[in-house]
């Protein structure tokens, strides 16, 4: 579980560049055998939380803002076999 409290993404005070706190849960479940075989099911942002990584003022002070969005839910399967 990752949690980030509310913060400002700008060194100058602006109510439009404050980011609300958010929590992101990652999970991994799997099996690792003695023969070099492993199988893992994993997920990032398991609850599919929408959040901003950062908010930025636009160039030229024209009142535009840009944002970097957080990653959506991602799920995968990792299968590994070591040959000796």
C-alpha cells in the first residue's frame, strides 16, 4: 500500500496546483518451487484509483494547466523457469 498526503506541486502558492491525498494498493501472489519454476499473479493500482502525479502551470502564464496522470490498474502474470 502506498499513501501520499495532500501536497502542492508548485513552489509558488496556487490553489489550482494542490493535489489531494491518495492511496494506491499493489499486490502479488504466487508460487516459487525448488526446481527453478515460479508463477506470480500481480496487480498495480488494484483499486483503479484515479490520481494526479503532478500538476503544472502552462508556459507563458496564460492560465493553462497540465497534469501527469497516475497509472491505471495493471494486472499481469509472470511465469519463470530456470534451466540449469
